[in-house]
């Protein structure tokens, strides 16, 4: 059977649309469309803005884990190689959950690496290989940035009545990052620094 072919004119119109400097968009980044989930547009807009920041930072943490998975060295190579990849997988799940929450709220999620690079608060690592202690320290610092912002965002979502976002932040983002800090921290040669209580 003959396949239905697009007319050359229609094909070239699509090609032009894709390559236009300002292609037609269904929804611009930074806007929130109406969705019937009984949440005010202002509340949804605030959550979308916060979640896009968190998305950029989570994508950066995810990629940092893959970089370290590839570039790790030394006597603990195999353990760390595996742990970094496990954490990469867990962070990838968070990325998907955050991005889909943004869409659910009527927003537009960030997606591409150049947009992420412009937006993230996590310091850029060197291209070269770092020592294990530097890799671990860099990861702990990145996790702390994410945890600090995620807790503030969770409180803001709860105050606005966006319980779904609050739950995602607390049950998935905060808990996953705290657990990964534990695993990474225990690999430091001297263990985590003891702090006095009270
Ligand atoms: Fe691998």
C-alpha cells in the first residue's frame, strides 16, 4: 500500500517553522495556563517558578553524578562508580517528577542544557577529573543548595495551599537528597565533621 506522503509545500512549511528564529509556540515559557485543579493561578505561578529553579539545580546534580561516575579514580573506584550511578538514577526520577509537576500546574518546564546552565545556582565544575575528596565535597555542596531551596519552597507551597507541590518537595526531593548526603558523606576519609548539640 502506498504511504500517504506530505505535499512538498507542507513539508517545507514545517521545516521553516522549526528553523525560524522565533518559531510559533503553543505556550511561552514563564506563563501559566488555566487548569481545573482548584488552585489559584497566582499560587500555581509561584510553584512553577520555584520548581523550574529546582529543576535546573536537580538536573545539574544529576549530571554531576554522571560526570563523577565516569571520572572517579582511586582504591574506592568501583564502590563510588556504582553509587554515583545509583544516585544519578534517583536524581533522574526527581527531574521527571519535578518537570511533570510544572506541566500539571499549567506551566512550562525548562528542558535543555543551555537553559539549565544559565539558571542553575550550583557552581560549574571543571571539565577535568577531580580527586575523590573534591568530587564528594562538590556533591555535598550541591545537595545543600538543593535542600535549602527545597525546604523554603515547600513552606511556601504549603502556605499557598499547594499541597501536591509541598508533598513532592518533602516526600521525594528533600528525602532523596538527605539520603544521598548520608551516603556521600560516609565516604569522606574522616567521616562527617562532628557538631556539638545544644
Ligand atoms: Fe556507566
